[in-house]
C-alpha cells in the first residue's frame, strides 16, 4: 500500500504546484 500512498502524495503535490502557479 506504500506505492498507493506515494502516488497519492505525488498527485497531491502536483495539483498544489499547478494550483499555486
């Protein structure tokens, strides 16, 4: 389940990055 948590974190970070810009 670690990969799922990592994927969610990456997607969340990417979304924040696009939202911030």
